[in-house]
């Protein structure tokens, strides 16, 4: 088992360095990029660990496991979006549970942030892709801030992280969550949050700013970091394989609708409690498949792949993530010969 971080600050640095979160790496997309500004190449390169990237793997969220299942819509989501997968019915799902780390062999207890990539498919080629994480807020408010965070985390200057925190006060909320939030010992007990705001358009053409969460229907049992570490380096994968083999695992899709005064461009700012919410249906995970040869291996969970009825808001991160995801995807597909594939099946 890897040794624990040397200090509380070092712990935050580690968390920050891998907080590519479901959000992954960031950069400005076409129209914003210029040689003197942030690029997807610079961001993806900054995510690499000191020994270099794990060839053939995602540049962040490199450790994960595939699943398939369905989204069972109850029809409530159609009140705020004309997206076809909100019409009552069942829609196929392809997804991936993952950890926010560039190391595919990282021990689970060394990674604070957990994520989920998801694709919901509906008739007429309507597809909704998303990449979500478990913190309630993101670490920084802009893509440039994320790059600054990566550089500070990797710096040998002992004052670099302190300086970063001093110039990015919004980091405090994420830091507090990372230090104090309870751990869980299962992906099935994790609530995954979009953090970014999107615009949902209903059948009458009215727009609604929305964030969403997948909330577990499994009972959440908090565990200390010390007890979680005792479960082993790959417990999360072993646990979800065993759980799904016994019975499908479920999450409720909760849509949160913003008030006009709520910020939509800054994922570090949580919306106040009491905002109107809708239970739009249930994610049902009924099959776990191996990462190497599973159906999610070659999927890019680009959060700007959206169905009619959902579009990006003024939040810069989805477009930024799209650019970096594309860069990561191009790199890992070019390195396919370096990827350790296997024909073995996941077994309980």
C-alpha cells in the first residue's frame, strides 16, 4: 500500500493534481485558442505524472471499468427539455466508473475523486454523453485556473501551492470537501454531479438552466480513509463486479433548475438549497465488463455531445473539456499497440 501523503497540504496538492475529475483536462476550443494562450496540448501534457503518461490510456481518469445498462425515464424530464430520452421509456446506456488519476494502476485509497462517464442513446441518433464527479463543487472557476493548479501541483517550489491558493480563493470549498467528506467503499454508494450548468429547452421553446446528479439508491455507508485503505488497492472494481452480479445497481437522475440569480458560468459556486428539482428517471447498471476489451474502451465521453433539447451554457468548461478529451483520445488511440488488452471476462 502506498505511503500516506506527507502533510495535509501535500494531500491537497495530490488531490488537486488529479482533480481532472470527471471534468478531466481543460483547454479553450477552436476560436479561443492561440499560440500565446492555453491549448489542449499544454493541458494534457500538464496532466502527465513525472514518469510520463501511461501509453494507450486516457490521460486522466485512467483507472476504470466499463458497464452497460439502461436509463428508465419516467417522463418528468420532458417538463423542462424536449430531449427524446426524457420521454417515458427505456434507453440503452454505456458507461464507465473511474478514478481521477492519470495512473491506471493507482491504489484506490490514493485517489479522492471518483467519476462516471455515461452515454444514453435514444431513437433517431440522439445521444447524450456526460462525464461527472463526486465533489459538490469544482476546484477552480476557469480553465486557466485549472492549468495554474496543475503547474503549482507539479512545481518543486515549496511555496507554489500556497501561492496558488492565495490567488484562487475559490479552491477553498473543494479543499474543504476533500479533507472532510466521508469516503465510501463502493461506486454504488457514490452520488455523481454534473457541476457544469447546461441549458434545457422544453417543447414550447422555453430555456431552463440545469445541473444534475445521479444519486445512489443503494444505502450510503460512510467509511474512514484508514478503513477504506485496508480493503485493498482495487476494492472499488471488485466490489462493483460482485454487487452487479448479485443484482442491478440503480441511481436516480435528479435535475436541479436554477433561479435567474444563480451563477451558470462558475462550477465552484453551488446553487442554494431549495431550488426546484425533478426526479427524471433511473440509471440501471446490470452488466460490468472489463476495461481493456469492454465497450467503453473507445468511447470519448465528450460532455458537448448533446441531444436536441440540451445545449451548453455560458460555463466555459464543457467546451474546454471537449478540446482536451479530443486530444487525449487522439493520443491513446495512436498508442493502441501499447495498451495491455486482455480477452478475460469479468467474473464475480
